[in-house]
C-alpha cells in the first residue's frame, strides 16, 4: 500500500439545504456520487484514508507527512483503482 495512488469512486450522503419543500419535491434529491484521488495514507476493512499532498522522506526536512487528508467508508465505495508509484 505504501507509495500507492487510489482513485476512489464513491457515493455518500448529501446536504440539500434548509428550504421548505413538499415530500414530492424532495423525492427527486439523491445521494452524491464523487471521485477522489490521493496517496493512500491508511486502509483497513472499514475505511480508506488518502492524502492530496505527500512530502516523502527524500525531501529535505520532511518526515513522510501528508496534508489535505480525507477518509472514506468502504460501505460507500463503488470502486477503487490503485496505482503503484515507482519513486
């Protein structure tokens, strides 16, 4: 998993605002589909965590750190494509 990029196709809950609408109007609102891409920071049976930016150990002063990190529940993931980095 180390040094691997993940392309995650996911579906999850969505916030539709606080406007008043009828039950009929709300029935057309759906879950959100998205794609996220990043370096795998952690993965287990329940979730995958990716970071947008990775500062790997070969950089001066770096400690193998990540930023802009997000976690995704495996329950909402439709597909994950993993690409091994050759660094």
